[in-house]
C-alpha cells in the first residue's frame, strides 16, 4: 500500500493553493502501485514544483512527487548520452558531469528542475536560438500511460506520443526515465559580455549581432517609458576555454561558501514591492552597469542561475504569492506588440522588478511546446488580485492579436478561449492525448481550466 499524505500544494508562485494526496515513490514499482490506487481521482506527476502556476497541481487528486526517482542508470562518455530516472535534477547532472567535462544541452534559469519536469514543460534556455528546447536532446522516454502500460517514445518510436509529451504538462502520463544527450564543455566557466542597451531598438540590434553566440538574454527595466523604454543589460556568452579560467579552485570555494548565506526565511510584507521600490531597483540595476560593454569570466552558477543563489526568493512577494507572465510574439521590425505590453504595464503601476527578454530561434516543436520564432518577455507580478488579472487579460489580447502566446509552465490564469487561439495545435494535441488516456486519468488544474483534460472523476 502506498502512503498518501494529504497536504496543501502550490507552484513556485505560491498561487493557487490546492489540497491533494501526495505520494513519494522511491522506485518505479512504487509508481505502478500508486497508479493502481487512483479510485477515480485525477493522477499527476510533480517534479520540483518550479512551474509557477497550476501545471503541477490537482485539487483533490493524487500526486506523485518524482524527486526520489533519482538514479542515473547509464552514461556513454563517447557520445554524452545519459539515461536517468525522471526525478534526477539538473543540479544533480551538473554535480556529477561538469567535473567530467559535460553540461546539460539546454537549461532553464534554475537548476532546481527535474528532467521529467523539463520535458513536461519542454523547457528552453538562453541558447534556444542555437540548441532549441530540452526535447530536442532527448530520446527513449519511458512513459506510464493512462492504460497502465509503459511505452517508450521519441522522435522515431511513437513520435506523436513523444511530441505530445514534450510540453504536454504531465497530461500524457508519468515519465519514468529518459535519455538526454549532454554537451561537452571545456570548463565550468563562461566568457560573458554584458552590454548596456539604451532601449528596445538597441536591444534588437545587439540581439541581431549576437545570433552566433550560443547563450543570449537581457534583463530589462519595465517601468521606464518614452525613449528609454526597454533599456537594460544584455548578456551573451560561450563556455570559456580552460586556459582563460582565472583560479577555479579559489572561485569555486568562494561560490560554495557564499551560496547558503543568502536566504529569504520569512514571507515579505505586502508593502515591500510597490511602485517606488520597483522603480528605484530598476534605476539602480541599470545605472550600476557602465555605458557600453564589459567582458568577464564567470562560473556557470551566476551565469545561468543567479536567482538560485537566494533560497526561497519566492517568499519576497509575501503570502499572497505572485504570478509570472511569459509571452512570445513573432518578430516585427517595429515591435508594436512588445511596446504595447510594456506600455500597459508601466501605466498599470504593477510593474515587475526586472523583466527577462530574449529572441527565440526558428526551432518549433509543435503540440503545446511554447517557443515560436520571435521575442519572448517574462515578468513577475505580485498577486494584486483582480486588478492584476484584468491587466493580464489585456496583455493576452495584445499577444493574441500579434499571433503570439503565453508559456503554460508559468501560467495560473489564462482563459480557455485565449489559450485555444494562441495554441491552434491544441485540438490535434488533445486527440493524441485522448487516444493514450481515453479514461482521462491524468489531470491538472491547468488542464481543467484550459479544456485539456476531464474536469471530474474518471
Ligand atoms: C527561477 C526560475 C527560472 C525559470 N526559468 C525558465 C527558463 O528559462 N525556461 C523555461 O522553459 N522554464 C523556466 N522556468 C520554469 C521551469 O523550468 C519549468 O516549469 C520546469 O518544468 C520545472 O521543473 P519541475 O521539475 O519543477 O517540474 P514541476 O513544476 O513539478 O512540473 C512541471 C510540469 O511537468 C509535469 N511533470 C513533472 N514531472 C513529470 C514526470 N516525471 N512525468 C510527466 N510529467 C511531469 C508536471 O505535471 C507539470 O505539468 C523557471 C522557473 C523558475 C522558478
């Protein structure tokens, strides 16, 4: 018998909060056992809970936390293919494989994600324009499907099921294990250029000039209007050759000593984030960087995962939680949609600390996978309730009209009608999902809201 604990759960944004029964399987056999104890409740895999909204949540459902399925099963140093269980995290991969000269092929802005969660959201990173998404480096996905059968799928075997699972938000089954092709790296350091960009047009110019650099992104100020709209710091970088690494031992030690010192131990008060503090923060961040460009050699931690240095940083938004909104809009020389979005945000006074902006490449994976060619922008908003939801509805309308979409891995409130217009592939995706899960076993709050799965008991 599985041990089921009833508890409250939320995503990284701490909104919404639901009650579920939770199991922590340690072996594959435990997952099968838990699956057999559904009793008509919705069933869902949950990795490290770094999706922001309700993708990994199911009210009154049964949730398997995959984190203890963390075995590395095989590795081929000639090719870089690693076979591992779904609960292995990117942090685990970094710890074991960076010293051996390998790195994850794609990484999001936190290393605290499982490989199963990375496929469930088909995550992208700073290298999307060169490397595509996580699923473009994955094969032999072992999936527990709605019938209780285990199916191996990838781009060659059961390709439709694979495409529906990549970005399928856990709704095609439980990923038990997969193979991922790690990339060779000459060192754990990155040679980084940071460039102060004065506005949105300048960002686009620097981005266009940086297309041959593997990793690119920028932080932009989203409270300044007028000529300075979209000003910020653009960062681009490549793995540093071993001879450029200054003194790795000393730096490594310093990083490890510093990391646990930073923590947000309690919820921030609601007044902490207001128009004034956010404006001041954006100003300081921008002015701190001298005009023009700077070059430095930095460890992969601050290069890819600056927010991971602060434990529980999501508490800064207080008990009410926060929402992240990530959009992508097709390229447009005038960037009308981006300007309209930034304008709406600054007018609303609910601006975020900093926004992340990046140009995606041409790799499109279809199904519910998020990236399409264009510019993506991600912003955090304290949960101001209805005024915020109204603002986000207005942003949805701008994004939809521009032929863009929002990222489901960050979402907690998109309407079904907007979703269906943003992801016209949804019907084809659902036909595949329904074929593999005719009884509607796999369910989530996001899936119910967007019409991707059954709403009631199976
Ligand atoms: C600071 C921060 C930065 C981020 N930066 C990026 C970024 O740059 N790019 C990006 O794409 N995302 C980014 N994200 C989002 C994050 O990478 C994704 O949401 C990722 O999927 C989280 O992995 P997880 O293991 O926590 O999965 P969870 O959040 O637990 O689950 C995510 C989805 O995957 C499904 N899932 C999880 N495990 C399995 C499994 N074994 N089988 C089937 N389905 C499963 C869940 O049901 C859910 O639908 C960021 C998040 C944070 C907090």
